[in-house]
């Protein structure tokens, strides 16, 4: 079997590549990246003969159509703007795949993928990803799902790479249309920093204030799990949250051009370039990922609450920034292996809660040190 890892030497996906080398049974793992030097150095560092570096230009759609056939799974670790073309290419050539984020237009390829007897799973990371499996585990033990509350703390620096900076700024952008929660048949739009509440996360993260964040679980779970209410709240480290709030308060997300010393650019463009270049935006005291999912519903006629949360080795054990990245990258590797091992029987373009067995998924996470804890309780 052969696996293709797109962006396999990037900030996040290099940890996917390492996990595939350590745990998978693929005969060949191709690390495809625009930065061939980085891919080659990663392969040399891992020292696994199954790994092969390859130059790959994600802007060249035709190259995807030529490259993807012959692989058993395409693992997309590229920035989110490539989600749709990678999905489209996988469906066009009939090759299974998955990625870490989600573009709403990906779902439009569901029927075509189903007809080709293949699967593509968007959003197999921490959130979405692990959180979807958490919610599915709870829903499977309920007769009725009333509400799903997802809370996360993505403890990383704001600008480790261009794609991750874009993701951070997009989540708090005042014009982000997908920042919604779902209640009683309606998707309700909210502005940035709305819905504030305090959540206590395990480990080094501790107590943090979270707010509504635009994540796809809100869109998919009302249909897939029958939930009457779904919300996703999250946060980044306090210093990162302050940057996002200052930009919002002072209009620095604006797309109206300004002239500075003869150069015309928007405030957003200026801030993006500045944040990408400042050394302070590439630092954070704690690298970690906290996930808490609370599911409310009924089981055997009683009102119940099923809470699930993750724990993982601290940065001192997992290697600094890897304590954040592994929580995204490892699920991507596990999801790919579940597809090629035959553990995924669903077909089409489907979210994780409709395609990944939580029991298998959590068992594999535990092998890597990511534990999913859970608690049942009856409520009034």
C-alpha cells in the first residue's frame, strides 16, 4: 500500500509523517511538499526507508490528477485553501483521502464520491476531528441528543507559519460568515468574542475564557447526530487573544486600503505581514491542546450528561511545540490508516462522526499518549 502526504514537511504535517513512519504498515510513504529541501531533510532525519521526498506544487491542479492515482490514500496537510481542490482531485481520480480542515463546498462532492465507492473525510485533526469522535461516542449511548457543547484551547503561538496565522485571524475576523451556533433548526450568526464563558482545561492550560469559534462541527452534527443545539467555543493563549481583540477594536481587520510612505495596503495585509515577521508571535510559554465535549440528552428515559476530555504528554516530554502539533497530526495519520485498514466502510465525502469508529480511533490515540477521559452523570 502507498500513502501520499501533501505538505508532509510542514509545521503540522511533519508530525503526521513521523507517526506514519512509526505506526503504519504502508510499503511507501511519499512526503510531497513545495519545499523539497525541508521534505528531504525530514526524511533523512526520520531514517525510514519507506519514506520518499517529492516536490509538489499545490497550485497546479493538473499535477494532482497525475500524481494521486496509484496511491491508496491521500493525506492532505496543506493550508485550508487547498481543501477543495484536493477533495475535487481525489474524487475525480477515485482515490480515498482526508484532511485536517473543512471547506463547505467539499460536501458537494459527496454523491460523486459515493458513486465511485470511495471516501474523503474533511476535518480529521483535534477540532474538528477528535471532538467529532467524542460527540459520536456520547451520542451512540443516548436515545436522544439535546445539546453538544464543544470547547477547545489551542495553545500555540499566533504565527508559526502563514497558513496557521491565517486560521488564527480568520476565527476572529468580523466578516467570518461561518461563526454560528445551531439551535432549534436555525444557524445563528455571532460576532467575534461573543458567548464568553470560563472553562477549566486539564494539564498546563488550566482555566481559560472561551468564545464562539467558526468550526464545522456546528454545521454537521445537527444532521449527523440529531442534536437540537450545537456550539463550538475556543481560545488561544491569552497573549494571542489580546492581539486578536486589539485588531478588532481598532479596525485592523479592515480591507480598505491605506497609504503608508507611498505603499498602498489594507490594515489587514499590514498586520498579517507584521505578525508573520515578528519573533514574539512565534513564541508561547505553553504548547498544548485542550478539548472538552459535553453532550446532553436522554438515555433509557433519563436526562444525562456525557462529558469527554483529552489529556496528552506535556511539552517537556513531547518536545515543545510538538505538544500542540501532534494533537492535530496524529489523528490525521490514524484516520488514513483506518481508511486503508478497512475500518472505514462509509462512502462519500463525510465528516469524522459519520465515518470514524470512536472506539478504534481512541484506542489508537492512546497508543500515542493521547488519552480520552469520560464521565456519565444523570442531571435534573
